[in-house]
């Protein structure tokens, strides 16, 4: 699989009335932050959001195929329908030994929250994080959500905290993030916002920062 311009993790979980997800807006060329204003959250139907991470050209290719398939059928796909279609596409490419380097999170107004990876493997959960964030953020979110289902205000606060955790530890994730929510009758994609970072924890008392 080629890796030229890549996007970092997608973070998503359920709250009391829907699903919230977030990505940063940076694309990295290796370790170089190449672009800083690229959205990786896409509304593909009135009730379905996609969050995508991985190689950006493969993300564009996958979206092109999806929109082409949508245009052929006047009946809109359900969130679960989008998940199945994406799984078939990615598994087909994997079977042809030409996998797309992309991971997709599907969030629906009906409560659907599912993921598909570059091999076409898929699962559903109340908490889904892709890429490096799987290891950095998933345990934190599962612990926070184990005994309590947050409301929307708590969900916004929690997902910003989760983004901070990854930003501090993943060099490919910037501090500019985009957050979206999907509920039964409403989808909202917020404009990019900057996280309130604090790097004092990484500075020694005798150290000078230039």
C-alpha cells in the first residue's frame, strides 16, 4: 500500500441522543505536516456520516466510488447499507491484492456505529478509534463511558479531551480538530477549532525553549 499523504485517527463514540466523532485537519507527508485544513468527515446521506483516516488519495478514491453508487440509485442507502457497501469495496480491493490504505468509521442517525479497515474487516462498538488512536485513546474512552452515558455537552468535553491525549502523543495529529454529531433527525459538522494545549508538562525546570 502506498503512503504519501496520510490523515490521523478518527475518534467516535455514542452519547445519550446520538454519536459524536472527531478528526484533526492535518495531512502528513511522512513526518512533514503538509496540509492543515483538510476535512476528513463527510456527510454522504441525510442520516450518515463517514470519518476516514489513512492515505488521502485512497480516501478520495473511495468517496468517488461511493458517490457514483449513490447516483445510480434514487433510494437512499441506510447507514448500515453504507457500511456494507464500503466493506465490500475494501474487501474486494484486498482480494485483488490492491488494498486501499484507509480506515472508515460509519455513524448513523439510527445509532449505527461501525468501522471497516483496509482489509475489509469490520466491527461495531460504542467506542471506535482508528489508527494509532486505537491504542492511545480507546482505553481512556472505555473507562470514561463504562458506567455513564454522557449528554451532548459532556460528549463534546470528552472528545476534546480524547483529541488532546492523542495530539500530545501522536506527531501526525494536529491541534486543529473538527467535531461532528449525528442524531436521529439532525447532523451537525462544526467548523475546525483549535484545542487548548499546554506543553508545560514536557518542559524541565532548567530547560530553555526557543
